[in-house]
C-alpha cells in the first residue's frame, strides 16, 4: 500500500476516495480517526492509501479531479 494523499482535510479525503471509488480503485484512509481524536490540531495527518498496482492510475484520476496539490511526494 502506498499513500498518495496526505492531509488533515476530511473533505479532501472523502472527495478523493469518491473519485477512486467511481473508477473501481480500492482505497482506505489511514490514521483518519487519530486526527479526529486529537481535535484536528494538525499533529497527525490522514493518508489516502491505494495498492501499488493502482498508484499511477489513481494519481492520474486525482490530478484530473484537481487534487494534484495534495499528492505525497513519489
């Protein structure tokens, strides 16, 4: 699994996951509940994870959806 987006914004994560789901790319949000448990104070960021084989297609789809500024470095 590889993190393709890392952010504290739950709306961004939800939108990105929705884009991937619409194209049958599985994903999950890691550390999502850790950030909310701390009140979103920014200490723990959530990560959108996909399997290695889907990274290139997922990045392409998310870039087309306007989320390229949220990408984790390769």
